[in-house]
C-alpha cells in the first residue's frame, strides 16, 4: 500500500485513531495508578580466599578462584537453606520458597562481588530482607559450603554495601507505561482503520472506480444533506457546489458527444438509491439552461418518481403511449421556463421489459430524437432487470451512476459484466454522493460566494480571446 493511501486512511479514520490513542494513554496511566508500588533494596558481598603465605602468587590464585566460585554462590542465594531462616526470623507471610520470587542475585562480570536485591511493597521491608538474606547467605557458606578447617574457613564473605531504605519505587514507571499505552493505542487504532479499509468493499473514490472499469469518469456529483428537499438543485440553488458539479457533468458529456446527431442517453446504476433519477433530471435541466431543447424520459416503469420529484401530473405517460391509450404529444409536460420537457412513466404496467422492447418504443424515441436536441432516459438499475440494456440499444450510449460510499466493488463489477456481455456502449461513469471536502484539502465553493459556474468560466475565456483578437 502506497504512502498516499495510508495518509488517506489516516485522514478518513483520524477520529478512530485519536480515540484509540487516548484510550491507550488513559489505560497506561490507569494501570500505573492501580499497580502496587514495588521497592527494591540491594546489599553487596565480596568473596575472597584466605592465603596463609600471603605471597603474590597465592593472592592471584585466590582472586581467580574467588571469581570462579562466585557464579556457583549466586545460585545458592535463592535456596531454602538461605531463605527459610530469613522468612522465619522476620515472620514473613509464606516460606522461603515463596520469598525467592522477591529475591534476585547476580554478579558483575569478571568480579568477585555478589549483588542481592530484595523487592517488596514496603521500602523498609525491602531493605531489611536484603540485609538479612545477605547475612543468612554468609552463614550458609561458612557452615555448610565451606566449613571451617583448623578454626578458620578458606572462603571469606565481606559485606561491602548494606541495603538502605529506597526513596522511590522502581515500579510502576509512569512515563514508560504512558508511552507504551500511547503507542499501543496508536498502533491498534491505525490497525483497525487499515482493517476496516481492507474489509470495506464499497467504492469511495475515483481511484476505486478506475480499478473496476476503464470507462471515463464524466462527473463527480457533490453530496448534499438536503438533496431530498432540492431534487432539481440546478434550478433551486444554481450557485451551490452540487449544482456546479451537474454543470461540469453537462460540459464533459457535450465534449464526449461533439458532432453527434443522435443524442439519446440512458442513465442507469447498479442498484436503487444511487441517485440515477436525480442525476437524469438535473443533467437534463443543465442542458436546457444552455438553450437546447431537452426531454427527460422516465424509463423506470417499475418505480416511477418523476411526479413526486417534479410535482407534475403522473397519471398518464409513457406506458399509456406504448399501449395506445394516449398520444405522445398529450403526455409530454413542460417544466420551468427553459425548453425542458418531461415524459413521465404513467401507470405501472405488468410487463415493463416487454413494453420497452416494442417497436412502439422505438417509434417514440425516434420522434423525440427528431423534435429535441437531447433525450435523457432514466432507466432501472442494471442488476435488477434488463430494461437498461434494452433501452441502450435505442440510444447513443449509457451513463453509469455509482454512489460513492454506497455501491460495492462487486456490484459495479457485476454491472459492467452484464453491460459488456450485452454489447452495451457505456459512455462513462458518474460518481454521486461525493463528499464536498476533496482529498487535496479544499472544498467546493470555499471562496464564500460559491464556485464559478462552467458557463461563467467559458464566457470569461471567450471575452479574453475576443480582446486579444481585437488587439491584433
């Protein structure tokens, strides 16, 4: 995974990562407060060998021998012979074997020293135990390991440092626990974020869509929490970021279809609720705003929505024309002041697919193509029924609507497979429900007065070009 993708994951799930980090930090701090403080005290013994002659050679040999036996003595410190008397004398809870868990003995490398460290929740007790263990060990060495011969023992143990009462505990280490908790929380939070990303099969960006299909991305429709209240937002809020994104789609579609005489477009999606109907209506509205005559046909005869979205009469429409119950001219309705016309679905028929595949449907589209500059057909979802494929055969091509954060990879893959198998001409993809905050860190319409429309930008460029030509 590239660094950029990790940064995008962090950007998307930063709240999760921060919460996990804070929880880890709090856990480390809380654990430190709950832990019983532990104190350590150390006593140090020096092991030497008596030399009767006092010669240099004997002293050297004695020192060498002392270092050799120290490692053996270290293991004796934790024996019951040493610790049982200490536990009994100090009246400690437990036996010498249990006391051994709180005693450690070690020897610095290449030395004749033995360090005995005692641990306890009481600083005074830690010092007392360490000193008593040292004395008990000396007694065991003198009486059991190296008994006296001729009134003296060849091994001498001298206390070089008595254990003193420690001022501060060695555990818990607040700083270490807090840092560890913070790191664990950070790793867990980021790990969960990566796991959620890997397991999330939804499409979230143009890059995700590009991994499924090579068809061009014609538009990214900005999500709007109030979209249900402003279905035709290009008319109700023409300077909003969402309206601007529909105009960008219009411009891309016009460039894609430059010079074509047959301008009949089918708009579909993988499944319901991806925004195909809203996209169809707003795309048609933006085309009408340029002065072109446009009609949007409700080809979704199973779940018609135009009457509700546009507040128009939906009792009669395309279905009635196809079965010969009404004339085409009688059911077409004009909407708004622009040359924007609507052909609603009408009554829901029992056989939508069969009706859409009739010669009557071909004749309807042929008539509309001759009378209007653009014909936009809102078709049912691809994975639900075959209606979209049937309608595309009568059109220039199909626009595939993909709702980011909603449509899954598998759904788009299956849809494209269906369309490819049927030989459908997929002109491009329209991403809907796109977050207004872009990955680069800016948002649409961030300049306070709304982003400039494509018409304004094109007009400005034409004005500049005219001035240059005039100057020449």
